[in-house]
């Protein structure tokens, strides 16, 4: 098969797939066996589609997978960095729920639909408003402070609760309550079109109904290290795998970028560094 170089998980038409350098795409069907071995060192993934000019070696535990210079260039061209002010596309403000008490406010280009919510592993969400980029960005900032909610929720917290989520009705209730508080904050609706509360739930799409435990997470790859297991669920960049020892192991696919990956046997043991589920908050 040769060497495969991961470009991470993408969500197209509501389905997850692994993207590879060269344009190859591997659909991720639940129940599928996944197995690969890392070889060599991990090198910088580059920025904005360009290779790193120095092919810098980067830490195995870095979810960014970029050297300092490429990380700076990549962020400089992102909407989140506040460096783009003249984007003419309409944007939407959303309220996202990833677990009990884990809610956030964010923005995304309207043309992307719910792709951003899928990419970040939001279990449930509702749109709040739509309009120009700068108005959406100001609204996001106003609501973050008024509602005392963050602009991001660490993935470690999200993955730690996916196997014990409350029922869909309770998830919807929490999103609805946040929507009610948001619409009660004055002024922002003068610059954005308010959208009705309509809760979208991704639990079934992510395959979370199949999760009954969370035993460990991959903290990084190593030369010769194997990741293998049957895919149970996928949420954002995370793949939940059942390994041959019967453990549910979570792989953050952002840890794959920069590695040369080779095929491994599906029944091989996982031999990369792991952290037990209870200690994730200290490691990510």
C-alpha cells in the first residue's frame, strides 16, 4: 500500500471520513476495523496547504501538528484570529452543547451549514442569528460575557462524557434554556437577523448510542507504535475504537498528521502511549 499521510477527519454530507495527502478519502463506517503503524518521526504539517519549508520535527502530543512558524501563518488566516474583516459572506451564530454544563457560543460561515458543529463534536446545537461577519463576531463576544460561556470547550471534557450522555430531551432543554437567555441579552439583535430555536442533535450521527465505556485515550504516536480496533463512534476529530483487549480507546486524529502511516493487522495490540480516561483533564 505504501505510505499514508493523514490530513485528519472531514465531515461531508454528515458522514465522517479520513482524508489523506494526495486527495484520497477513506469513509469511516461504524463497525469497520482500523489498524495502522507509525514509522519514523513526526514532521510539521505545514500551513494553508503548503509544506513546511524546514520539515521541522514536532512533538508527538501536539494536536496542532505544526512548528511555531507554520502555526502562526495558519492562524493568521483564520476567522477566529480577527484578521479577516472584509469577508462578504453571511455568517451564523450558534449555541453548541457537548455535555452537561458544556455549552459555547460560536460563529461559522452560513455556506458551511453544520460542518463546523460536526468538526468540533457538538452533540446538539441551535442557530441563534445570521448576518455580516463583524456583526456575528461582536455578538459572539457579547454573549460569551453576558452568558458566562466560553468560546471553546476542551476535547478532553467532551470525550469524557460521551458514553454517559443524558437523554435527547434533556440535551434539547439545556440548549433551549441557553437560547432563551441569549435572546434576552439586549442590542445584538439590532445587527443580526434572529433565527428561531431549533435544536439539532448529532448523537446518532456520531454513533454515540454504541458507547458504553471510555477506558483510555491515545496521547501521541511513536515510531513503530500501532493503533488498531473496531470503530464504534466518531465525534469531531475523535475516533472511539474497541481494541482487542476490550477497551474503548479514543484516538484524536489530529495526532496523526505529520506521521508516515503503514497498514497493520486489525488484531494487533495497541502499542502507542495511552492515558486512562480519568486522567485526561491533566493531559490535554
